[in-house]
């Protein structure tokens, strides 16, 4: 994944075997998130974790879903 943005100042710190911390000043969260693709998020988390975070009621409301009941 590549992220590009204009920053006032940037620092990169090594945090261990698989960790890099990037501190960018003058960059908004929106500028970073606009570059993240939903595919990247799904690859990082599995589908069920994402749906659990959103919540079943919000998903139902978004898609205008209702319960089907037998009469």
C-alpha cells in the first residue's frame, strides 16, 4: 500500500521487526483515509469483523431490510 500526501513535517520510527511508525504533521485524517480502499480494509480485517463493527441494525436500515415473518 502506498500513501502520498503533503506534510509540514514527517518522522519515521522503527518499532520492531514488522512495525514502522510514521508521524506526519499538517496532514488531516481525511487526506489519509481518502487513499485507503475498502479492499485494503477487508483484506486486513475479515468480513465478519467489519459487519460486527457496523452492526446488523445499521446494515438493515441502510439496505432498507425488514424481517420476514410467517403468518
